C-alpha cells in the first residue's frame, strides 16, 4: 500500500480519495501510468514523499529493484572538482536544522550520484545547476533509487542541458517570449523594448526551479508536475510566472538591468497550484509544435535559425496541418474572440498526461540548429 489506512485516517476526504486512486493505479498490471500522471498534475500533486518514492519511478519507467551501486572513482574524474565546489555551496538545499553529520553524509552521496551518472554516460556533460536537481531526488528517494531516476532523467528530460554547448538550452529558452506574446502582447512588447532577453530564466529552467525556491515542498510539487509532463513544461511554467507578475513588470522602468533584476527575483509566496493549472492550460492551447517557428527565429537570444520540419515527428506535422485547416475554416467566426476557452480540468489532465507519455527525447529535438549562435555575456547565474 502507498500509505497505511492508519496514516490516512486524519487526512481530508479529497486527499484520502486521491491516495486510494494512486494505490489503485499502482496495484493493476500493468501499472496505470496515465492515471499516475493525472494524479501528479492535479491539485496537490503526489501529496507525500512516501508516495513519490512509489510513483516517480513509474513516471520515468524505472524499476524500483535497483542494484547496489558501483564505487565511484573521484580523484581522476574530470568533473570531480567542479561538482565538489557546487555541492559544498548547496547547504541551503538541505532541510534547516538537519545535523551537520547527516547533511555531510548526504553531500557525499550527492557527489557519488552525479559522478556515477556521468561516468556511465560519457556523452553527458556536467553543468552548474545539475546538482540542484539531483539533490531533490536524493532527499526524496535515497541514493540508490535517486541514481536510477537521475540517470533516466539526464538522458531524456535534461538531455539538452547536458550537451557540450548551450545551443539547445538557448533554443528552449527561446520558447519563453512566444508564449508570453500569445497571452499578453503588452508584456511581451515591454520586455522586448527593455531588451531584457531570457537569461533571467536560465537558472529556473536548468534546475527545474530548485535553485530559486526556498521551500522544499514547492520544489517537489513542481517536480511532480514536470515529471508527468512534456520536457518543455518548465518553460511554460516560467512564462506563467512572468505573466502573473504583469503589473510589476509594466510598472518597472523600461531598462534592461532593472527588468532583469525584477524578474530574477522570484517571489516565494506564489500561488503554485494556480500557476501549475495555468501552465497546463497554455501548453494545451499553444503546444510546442505551434511555437517552434517563433522560437527558432526569436530575436531575443538567437539569430539565423531554420526549422527542420523533416526532423519533426510525423504525428506532430499531421496535427499541425489539421489545426491549420480547422483554423482556416473557423477564422471568420473567431475574429472577435481574443481568449481561448479554458478546457475542463479533467480534460486538461488527460491531455497533459498523454502528451507526457509521447515524449522520447529532449525538448530541443523539435528543431535543428544550423548555425553557430551568439550568446549573452557570461553572468553569475548561481549566486
């Protein structure tokens, strides 16, 4: 059982019902992964770390009977020194009040997990901020299971961040402004005029917000959501944070440094459930396939892209053609409509779950970079 009957007795009815639904999805053969994705997306997510230990491996199709880990050779590892520095700086990612000896033991495990994944997968390249994701899995799952999930995540959802260059990471960032423009052209135009770019959201994206949120409960709630969805969902969540702060942005002086500073500081009291729901809505309304061309030509970070449609999944191309045909038929009736109708919660969860299931590789596989690209000045992204 996910939680014993005794431990669920004092919980509200809706949480007990959700735990019962999760238990049912785990008990069938094969496991009902689509139902687990819906539970992870819906309000409250997976509720407890005990449940996450059961469900997160299913969301990534990782067996829970993980073998013992091989010892890690540290001294001759090319990434060891940088990993050690980053882990030593990660004190605030551990629960306040944790005894030093326990925290230091976990930091040693964190180093081992990172080096083990990199040694097994030489095509992956370590980046600063990777440890912020790994420590979340370590604290929830323990070393053995965390290693297996992080390895799977690193070769799928995080794959684009672990290339030798940042080209694919920069491309993913370029989805941010088209999403904002679809929803609020005024905010988009203000940010373009301020020439703020998208670098402010880099640490959000590549750490899945682990580096910038101080409350661990909020971090794991977001991880429930991201693990159940398409790899590009974190950039949609970044967009809804900017959109939620519309008034602050528009009241700010239209200056790159001022706007960058404002947006870099994420409020800690965000209405996370509302923003998660909104991000899901926007993903359904404006799926990545509809934004790919705008992202590929976005002036904020890139130049000279060509969208390689032959590299896209055939079903994505067919869906886009159907949408274009339908849009042409409905355009006369839709001219006066500004907002897209909000889908029902149940329908949205189903669609997001299905979209999550269809993902095979990293998000930047949607387009191919054809040229060497310019990058913003090097910034201190992880103070």
